[in-house]
């Protein structure tokens, strides 16, 4: 019987890390946040040019040097925040405590679907 790497990974995720898929979901969100944060910090012009074209990308970066500095700084700090969230999710993915996983999933899920009433969170 052949033993594939993918089968080993799936077995490890769902048997060793818990059957809820918490590890998998946190890891996927972590990779997305880390890659988007990196793209925002270091490759924002290239992403703009790829999505909107080179002519519009130049306009999106500002017309004066002061505007360009503000926009680049804002993009860098936004990317840094996304990168930090990705690292936090990567660390949270390896917590094996089921009570913490339940607490984290409920709080993050509740804050994502809150309609303005913060009393629903507590």
C-alpha cells in the first residue's frame, strides 16, 4: 500500500491536532495574511500595475512626493498589520487546548458577524 505525503499530512492535521480543523483553518488564514501583508509592504506598485495597469498604478501612487510618501507609508503599515495578524494566527494554530480553540473560534466568529451590538460578544 502506497503512503502519500498528503495522506500523512491530513492524518496529522485531523488526528493529532484535533478533529475540528482548527489548525487547518488557522494555518490557511495565516498564509493568506502573511502573503498579502508582504505584497502590501514590498510590492504594492507591482500589484497595482498587475490589477489596474501601469498608467492607473502611477496615478494611485499619488501626484506629489508628499502624497507618495503618505500612501507608501500607509500601505507599509497596513501590510505590517496584516503580517502581524498572520504571525499571531500561525502561533494560535499550534495551541492544543480545546477550551482555548473554542473560545478563540467563538470570539473571532462573533466579532466578524456582529451587527453593531457589542453585548453579543460577551
